C-alpha cells in the first residue's frame, strides 16, 4: 500500500465517490470528507467496509487537520440547482474551503489538486477554450457564486504556490457524467435519462442549439490521477474533458433512442447566463498527460442509463 494517504473532499459526490473507489482499487488509503449536501452515503456504501477507507462527515469551511500526502479538493455542489440553492454558502465553500485545504497543504507539505471548471470561461468568446483564455464571466449573475467562487479558488491556489511554494495542480473539468450522478440534481444528462425512463416530457431549455462536450467519468478519473502524479513544476491550469461537441437537442434525441422512450420534447426558458457553446481545447492535456478520452458517448450513456434505471426506477 502506498504510504501517502489521500484526502478527497467532496468524496461522497458523483466524481468524488468514483475517485475514492479508483484510489482504493489502486491500493491507496483514502479519507473521504463530505458534508453530504449534494453527495450521499449511498454513493460510498460499497466502500465503507474497505480497510483503507475512512469517511468523515464534515464541512470544508471548518479548519482541516489530517496527515495526508495528497488532497483532491472536490467539495462544492456542481449542478446549478444545488449551487444556486444557497449561493453565499457556495462562495464560502469555494473560498474558505480552498483556504482551509491550502493551509493544510502548506502545513503538511501535501500536494493539492483543485477541481476547477470550464465555468472559468463563462459564456466564451473563444472556441474551443484553451487554458490561456481568461473567459467572459458575469460577476453578479445567478451562476456567479459558482463561477467567481471557482475563479477565486484558482487565484488562491496560485497565490499559495507563489507565496509559500505550495504544491498545486489545477484542472478545469468540462461536463462529466456517469454512474453515481444524482437522478434529481438538474444536470442535463441525468434529467434527460430520468425523464426518458419515466416517459415524461424531455425539458429542453432554450432552443436546444446550445452545445456541450460530455466526458465519461472513467476518462476524467484517468486525467485526475495522471495530473496528480506529474512533476511539481506542472501546476496547470489544464483542461480535462471530451472534445466531442454536440447540441442539447442532439443529446436528447440520442437518449430517447437509447432508452427506447416515447417521451416528447418540450421547450422551456433558457436560464440566465447559460453558456451558448462549450468545448475543451485538449492540446495541453494530450501533451502533458497523454490524456485521451476512450469512452464514446453511446457507451457512456448506456452505462449511465443502466445505473440510473437499476438504482432509481422501481
Ligand atoms: P457533486 O455535487 O456530486 O459533488 C460535490 C460533493 O461536495 C458532494 O458530495 C457535496 O455533498 C460535497 N460538498 C459540497 N459542499 C461541501 C462543503 N462545504 N464541505 C464538504 N463537502 C461539501 O458534484 P460533482 O459533479 O461530483 O463535482 C465534484 C467537483 O468537480 C466539484 O468541485 C465541481 O465543481 C467540479 N466539477 C464537476 C463537473 C461535472 O461535470 N461533474 C464539471 C466541472 C467541475
Ligand atoms: N439543460 C436542458 N434541460 C435540462 C437540463 C439542462 O436543456 O433539463 C441544458 C442547460 O440549459 C445547459 C445544458 O443543458 O445549456 C447543460 O446543463 P447542465 O446543468 O448539465 O450543465 P452546465 O450548464 O453547467 O454546463
């Protein structure tokens, strides 16, 4: 077993629970910290009996004191309905939580990987988005608690790195999906799959011509673990995701086909500041991490449909 324990904040969430499982499978000892706001014990119930796994119900905005060698900082609700539920708390999680994580790293010498986001780019004017694009973000809109919170978290990472030499890795994650997603957290893939499986109307926000590029969880995990293992001079930021771009309408049609659903499309208002186009420029990830997503959309969607059907449709 690797002597360096790993702390995963937000470890009971969608990405976090999948990451905890992968790290355990790789022989690591894992401390999973989560306040269970948008994550759940169900996501980690199969891990609780593992000798290398410890779950701590705690909030990242309280000071942290653990003997660990690596920290994956994932604590933050990621779906718009969750991060907009208590926007002030979202900012606190991103800013105070990030300071607590970086303080722990500064005092213990641990390496920190920060789960940043494509929302750093806002509603982008540059397409696809490379890491050196600074973004177009509304600082006072309904998404700002998340976007600006994550931008400030990146700032803190680089200030701790410059001021204290803290060992940081910043990854900007683009829309990721897969098993352990919550059925009701409002994200497009889980929404569409649940609606299709229940024969309900599929809710297209706006015209459905806005685009996203969807990455399957296993491919993202590969990138996260590779980034954590890079030399100290590689800090990021670095994009991680899949560069297969599609419209939301195309996604809906694909999910209807794969589920064999009779659901119809209905059109609803587009939420404020919803980005029109999003696709990662993966040049840097390919070069530095040899990162290459392996899972095509159909394979990933089939696995996600199977999970949501088994776990939530009686
Ligand atoms: P998620 O909501 O499923 O997981 C977040 C986890 O953090 C949850 O378990 C939640 O309970 C926990 N959490 C929230 N606030 C906390 C706090 N104050 N203290 C302790 N725990 C707290 O979301 P996810 O999709 O797994 O995202 C994980 C991380 O990856 C987030 O930081 C998110 O911003 C980032 N990210 C995700 C995506 C994506 O497509 N899934 C894209 C970009 C960035
Ligand atoms: N969306 C949609 N119907 C839904 C949920 C989302 O049309 O039921 C759209 C949403 O407006 C956005 C895209 O799908 O344009 C992706 O939304 P999600 O919340 O999954 O992620 P994000 O907007 O953060 O990329």
